[in-house]
């Protein structure tokens, strides 16, 4: 009797061992379609090599569609099978789930693989397409993983990207970025001169011209940076550089705040001599009898000031432009988000100017503004 029980026990343990072993040895095939000339493909190739090349349970099948006609035909068949609107690489298929674009692949592939590790009975649609087999609806993995994308932040912890609103980011970061003492002191100086002239019409025209030109220049700079960021956003080293830049700008602003607690000064980026020259130039422009010449002069000042003084808050527009690039939006969508950013960037300037233009008074906010804007920023 004891012998029989021992045999049964050995059989049960062996069965359990082989069952667990079979589950852990379940191999998952990643079918990866790419082109040699595709910049985003090189990012995905590096990502796959870093994350899965040394995983014994993962097989990566690579298909170069630019050199292999069969690979291209298979790729086009899969695009139709998965009902994709655009046939573009990088493109990955795992089981019954396809992922297109660097954002989808780097953000969701791990989630798909983890799902299949837990649910190993799945169909490899690529193999079915290769063998001209009939594909049924149950072969597809219908789960949408886009809302599950997460990133890990120091101190804060894990954050779901789906919970981050780009429009709220544009409003919030744009408002913070608007606390720029480097450009504000010029606006306050301009308002003071215009008030002393007692010409409300000229004040509105020149003041709004300065603010709107500043916003336009900022918009152009951010759109230009976006074109660079789109190509680099998913490169890990680039992400680290942007993060370090944001931290450096934060440290600089906090240090600036503590320095200004002891001295009455405005923006430390500007050279005092250059600042005095600029003040003389603005006075000459304001005193022009010809309104059109004064308008051209103020626009030229706004352009030069905002390019030179961009160092005061370069970190924030760079960070937000990179965030847009990471989401791989269309140019039109990105342009709208940046427009919202710029509107809120100039909001505080417009508010201060409007109050001064209506009341014909300007309060002594320059130094306090400069101090606390750095801390808030």
C-alpha cells in the first residue's frame, strides 16, 4: 500500500513539474518588419535587442521589407488582415496583436507579451497568413493596451500615460513658462513709457504688437524644436538629456530666487550694459512721431529680446515639445497644442498690460515678479 502511495506521489510531482516547466518554456514569437533606411526602425531594433534578445522564451523574427520581396508581401498582407489604414514600419505582430509605430511598440509590447505569458494558448496570425489558413475573429487579441502604458518617475512612482492630458499640460506648463522675468521687465518698462505719453491708442497698438510678436516668435521656436524632437524623442540618451536639462533649469531658477532675495535685480541673464542700450533704443522708438515706424521698431525689439532671453526658460518649451514628439501626433495636432501653450504663455503679459492700459497705471511689480516667478517656474 505504501509503495502504491509513493508511486502516485512521484507521478503527481512529476506531472506538476513538467506542467510548470512547459508553461515557463512557452515561446512567444515577435514578428518585426522594418527597413534599413527607417530612423524609427533603428530605435525599435535597439529596443528589441535590449529587452528581449537574451530572453530564451522570446524569438524575434526580423523581416527587412526593403530587401526581401516575400517579406514585403507578407507585411502588406498583414496590414490588410489587421485593417491598418497606413502601411508603415516599424511594425510588430505578436500572436493576434499588431503594433505600429515606435510609440505603440515601445509602450505596449511588454504588456502584450505579459498577457501571452499568462495566456499561452494563442494563435500566431503571421504563421496562418504564411500558410494561407483561414483567420477567424477569435484569433485576434482585441484588448486595447494603450490605456495601460506607464512610466516610472522618481519619488512619484508609476504614472499612467493615459491619465496625462496634453491639453492640461499645455495650459499648466505654458502658464508657468509665462513667468519669465527676462521678457517681463521690458514690457513693464514699455508700459511705463507709454503711460507717460498719455496716448491710449498708441499704447494699445505698441503694447499688443510687442506681446503678440513675442508669442509668435515663441511659437516658431517651439515648432522648430518639435521637428528635431520627433526624430529623437524615443532615443533613451535623448530622454535623459531632456530630463537633466529640466532639472538644471529648475536648480538655476531656485538659485536665482535665493540670490534675488538679497538684491533688488531683474533678470541676471541680460548684460547690464546691453540692458541700458535696449532701454535707450525703446525710448527712441516710442518717441517716433510716425506710428508705423514705432510699430516696426517695437516688433524688431520683441523679436531680438525673445531670441536672446530664451535662456531664461528654455527648459520648459523643450520639455513640452519633446512630450508632443513622444506621442507621435500629426503636425496639425501638434501645432494646435503648441498654440494653446503659447496663448497661456503670453496670458500673464496680456493681463498686466490690459490692467495698465485700462487704468493708465503701472505698479512696481518688476522686482517681486522676477523673484517669485523664478521660484514658481
